[in-house]
C-alpha cells in the first residue's frame, strides 16, 4: 500500500486531491485506480480509495489508521558532513530507523565543507529524501532537519542522554546499550570520515557527551551512524 503525506487537515468522508507529484507517482508510476492508499497529516493516518477525476487524482478518506509507527524514544542524530551520496544514505536509513531530528554539522576533519550558495537547494533535496524515506517505511512523521551548524553548536541539541561515537574510545569504553535503559530521549553524535580531533573529543566530554565505542573495528562514518541509530531504535521499541 502506497503512502502520501498531506499538508492539509484530513477528515473522514472527505476527499483529498493529490499534489502534482503525488498524482504522477500514483497514476503514471504505480498505475493505480481504485486502489487503497494511506494518507498522513500531522501524525494522523487514514486509509483512502483512489479515483481519477479528469486530470486530478482524488483520494476518498474512508477509515482512520490508529497504528502507531513512531517510537516513544525521541532520537536526535548529529551527523558530520560526509560525501554527498553517503550523507544521503544516512538520511534515508536514519528515517527508517525512527530518528526524529537530524543535525548536520561541520567539524575540523570534515572532507566536505558547507557551500552557502547552494544551501537552499541542498536543504530542499535533503527534505525530499526524508519525505520519501518516511513515505516508504510508513512513518507518521517526517524527521526534522536543521541547517548546517558549527561543531560548537551541538550543545544546543542535548537530550536526556548524549553520546558521541568515537573510534579511539578504547576497549574499556562503554557501549551505547549501557546508557539507554529507561530514557525518553537521546542525542547521538557521529563524526566525519577523518574522525574527531582531540580538542573536539575534549569539548564533547566537557559538554556532557559520553564517548562510546562501536566495537574493535573502524567503521565508515555512514556505517557508524546507521549502527548507532539501530541500537537506540531498538530501545524505543521496548
């Protein structure tokens, strides 16, 4: 069953006219007519039947879907800028894993740097990736994403528990799972391809972030982000 997000309020028994992009996907890509779809607006979901009405694709809202697809644990991922295709992979998988908020940031060893002249177009692309991923995995909410922030702004995005994934944390360092029992929110920080500098690690510790290990192997930045989110996401299911 396909899902689409609505920017207008949805009501039982009413009709929703799909946007141009949604209509193209439903009619021309999926070739639907009379099929059931799932519509979502502000965490409320409904089942609707599609029909073609001239050049429009109309969904008649028939039933509310009370299933809850959002985890109880609020998860923020602070992700350093990495190469475009890898960063976009993180956006997609973080959405599937239930991340609520994503904070892109620049740190000392970032290979990729912010291009302010392309910021608006980049944000639009990132948002569309989040929308599509949330639609595909049947989430009731699209994750929020901030503009790119400097490393030292990360203190503004703290949660009940704050963790920094650090490849040199050592064999005696704590695991993510050691910190997430009985919590309602968490912020996880993942660095760039070049890792965190010594000064950045010290700054994180001074601002309440616990440095955690992801095991004895050095993971790529995108792998570390997905792995860390998956561990916290499992706690959100309990």
